[in-house]
């Protein structure tokens, strides 16, 4: 039996429409959730203590400012503005304040922003580049890095600016060809007695005394490049090991038990196709990271279950260079036709589906009028 051309056309469009819907559902079901979608750089996500908000830095209105959003990317609130260049947000343990570093490429100081009314208080006044603040879990101290005269060290200070203390001596220096900026991070133990950092080469994770700065033996293997340590609320220590070859790079995340006594480490996620730093929720189940996989840096979240780990180990698709500088659809103003085929196919599929309904209704009416 032959099929009429019109019916064949309708069948083909319905098949295309079904395939297109399947594609959208598959994409929407990805375990990795994109939380921001702008034409700016969105970086350094940080969980609030109760996990209800995520602070991050973005240059969507010019200079870097601090924003906060819900875990699904909704309800974005701008936390700082004006001429300030604010970066590296860190929540206080009670969630009432966010510590940042603010300034220029020549001088930066640590400030605290009150979440309720957005008032600002300067904490440090060192005349150097103070950056990457981190709160002690008891809320009594802040740690931060200071770069000055070609060397970088870890300091601590009280939130009111009292008792600034230098914990290390030339932790990293330009003279030794060591990284002195964004390749470092500090994390406090739950009892506020120790601080986990990477050594000057960004190769081994060590623990410092929060009071005197005495360093432990390395807690990560000697044959890896390990940094970006994160203490979880139960005392486990997670860190990143970075692997770089001629044609590829990836990272692994490892966990050490709460007693940190040299027991065998546990695999958290391996072959991750993103670079650190990463941000983990207190229970270690949710991972935040920033990545340029869509053309500019956006913030992503993923649950560290089997599906999430598999998605992290999957290499992102290549980005079309022509799309890198284009504003995201939500940021465009005025009317513009879609630039890809998918919306047009979707519209035609809907029209085809509508045509089927109209034709079916017409046939029923004809049958009703025909004598039985």
C-alpha cells in the first residue's frame, strides 16, 4: 500500500520532532548542572555554611563583584558594586558575612561584607597584595595570602583586623620559579587548630599549626602534583592531584581520613576534565567548579554519585569559536531570530503535530455527518 505524499511528509516531521525532543531531554538530564549563563566570567563559587546559597565573583558589570545565588542558579543577588574590584568570596561560619579581597593589581586588602545590609569593613592594611581569605570554623580568625617583594606567605588575622600574624617564611617565591598567586588555597580543620595548604611548588599538601605555623610532613604522595586542599566538616581532607601531558590534562580528587595518620587515601573522583580549585559541600556530596567549557567561565555543580563522576570524566564538547563572545540568550535585548536550526525544527514539529490534530478532528466531523 502506497503512502500519500502529505501523509509521508507528516510522518517524517513527527519523527524529526520526536528525535529533537529526545535530544533536549538528554541534554537537560546531564548530571552536571550549569548555574550561570552570561557573557562574563563567573568564578570562585563558595557554599554558604547551610548550603542554601552560593557566593561567586563575576565581572558582568565591569569590575569583579560578588554575587550570591541559590544552589540551582536562581535568585541572584549582587553583594558588592561600585569601583571595588572584589574577589575570592568566603562565608563566615554563621553565614552572616562574606570575606573578600579588594583592590588593584598593585595593592589588595581583605574586607568583610555583611550579608544583611551589604556594609563593608576593611580587615587588613598591609599595603601589599592580600588575597584568598578563609575563615576558621570557630569564626575567630581569617587566614589569607600576602604577596610582597616577589614572595608569598600565609598570614592570619582576627576579623576586626587585630593580631595580624605571618605563619610562613617565603612559602613561594619568584626567585625559586614558584607560583605566587592563584595556584594556592588554604583550608581550616574543623577544630580550627590546623590549616591545610600546598607547598611552594604546589606539589605536596602539608598541615600548618594555626598558631605557630609549624608544618607537618606532607600528607600527599611525592610523585604527584597535589594542591587545593579542602577540609570537610567531619575532618576528612580532600585534595586535588593534577596531571598534565603533551596532549591532555586532568585532575583527580582524593580524600584522607579524619585522623590524617597516613592511612590509605580514598578515591573521590578521577579523570576529572576540569581544573581546580573546587568547592565541596560540607558533607562532600556536592561539587562546585568554574569552567570555560561553554566559551567563557561559568559555574557548574554536580552530585558526586556514580553518574556525576562519570560526567566529570567525560571530555566536554568542543566550543564553536564564533559563539565565544556572543551574549547568552538571557542577556540579549530586543528581538533577534535564532541563529541555530533547532528552534526552527521544533516549531515545524509543533506545526506538524497541530496538523495531525486538525486533520483528525476534521475526519471525525465528516464521519459524524455521514449516514450510518
